[in-house]
C-alpha cells in the first residue's frame, strides 16, 4: 500500500468567481481525498487535501490547471507531509475526518452542497 500525503495549498490566479472551489471539491471527492478549501481574502483559493499519495499527486495536477474558466498562475504548497501523524492531520484538516468541503474564510462549516450557482 502507498503512503499517505497531506498538502496545504494556495492557488493563485483567476480562481475566484469561476467555480474553482466547486470543481476542486468535485475532483478531490472523485479521488477519495479528505479536506477543505476556501476563497482567501487575497483572491487565491486555499485548502488542504489528504489521501493516498498517488491520488494526491493527481490532485496536484488538477490544481495546476483548474477548471476551464480559471487561469492558474501558480500553486504554492504551504506544507507537504507524508504519512502525517494524527495531530498534524487534525490540525490541518480542522477536524474533518471524511469528505472534501468548501468553506468560507474563517469559518469551519461547509457552505457548498449543490454546486455552482449559474
């Protein structure tokens, strides 16, 4: 079995107002990752993803491209760790134990349940 990976990421570019968080949640969920993301006040999207290393690697590829309406300039990895201990997972995942959640900046509850509003 492969090792686990946990990444704390920040995606910079035209990533707000283009359903980036919704598609990030959809991609992470399809890969079976646990985590969260939110719009950051500096107009980036920030988040944390945890799962099997090959799945996290596929997620990294998604983050570098984003959905078609987005324009990703770069992805910063604030923290990357492999086979993280429980304390690190709890701290970075902010208590999430399953699923991938979209949140508001500074709040812990999920806000997106049904996809983007058109």
